[in-house]
C-alpha cells in the first residue's frame, strides 16, 4: 500500500537527495530530479486564488491577508492572469521565498478562511517548492510574456519542459508530500510565441497553464486593517 501523504505540519520533506525514490499516493515510484545541494532556506510558497474581483479591488483586499503571511507584503510576488484568458482557473497566483520554519507558519496562518470569504476569493494553497536548479535572475523585457504551468504529480519526464523554446525557464519541485502539484514552472517567452507554447503545455496530461503578469502597485504596500469579509 502506498504511503499516505503527511500534513504540512509534520514537516516531512518529499525529497531528501538525488538518490532517494518517492512513492506517492498513486503507488508509482519516481526518482528525484533535484541537485544534491538542497537547502530549506529557499522554499517557494505558491498560493492560487480564484476570484471574480478586478485587479484594484483584489489588491486592496489582498494586503491584509499578505501581512498575515509575511512582515513585508512587498516581498510577495502577486501575479494576475491576462484578461483575455477565459480558461485560466486561477485569476491570481502569489509566490514568495522563505525558510522551512517560516513556511510552516505562513501555511497555517494562510489556511484561515476568515481572511478570504469564498464569495470574494477562493484560496488554494499549492504548497512549498524548491528550485530544481539555482534560480537565475531574469530581467523580463516588455516583449516577453510569462507562462506559469502547474504540473500534476503524474509527470515522469520533467526534462520535457526544458526545451520548449522559452528564453528562460524556472522549475520548482514539490518539497512536501502533500503539495498540490508535482512541479511548478515559469516560462519567459516572446509574447508573439506565447499562445503556441501555452497550447502545447495544455495538451500535456495533468498540466494547467496560463499567461500571467505582475500586479504593479502604484504606491508602497501600506499597513491596513480589516479582512476580506
């Protein structure tokens, strides 16, 4: 029988080294795809939001929620799906880097539904992920589009995503056993080529993908009180 997934609070990492094998809930065994230099100081937390709110309304209400997760909400990258994507399930996706200890705190605090009532936003905790390789800073040009792909646990060939014609690719692998996805990918690609890559990704079994752009704040994120109630 396959091992049951452990809760985040158990702090059990999904992968330890490049030699360890994983037996997930589906009963299949996969080898790891990480470098041996794994550090728990660069866990990336992804949170997905399905919301009918427009950009400005969502950002105003998102700030107090973000302050529950981190001291400085400006350290969280908030991204929104481009307006013409009718099939994108998540309207917004946030990501930020933290240590394993800080992730545990942020995850538990972020679970409270009182901050995001479902009539304003449905919050989906995707979990904590580690970069497969050191993330290299990439300065996105105005002619670039960014595609985020959420890849299911059934993916057995993550190397497939490395040669899709993107200018730059970041790959994150699930660190905890009950992460919602096996991998999360970021692709930076010329905007004129984005639709073709997006279509190719969506044809891949178990992949959700969309084009996202950074939510820009016209002022520094301020301290606010209240909630999305």
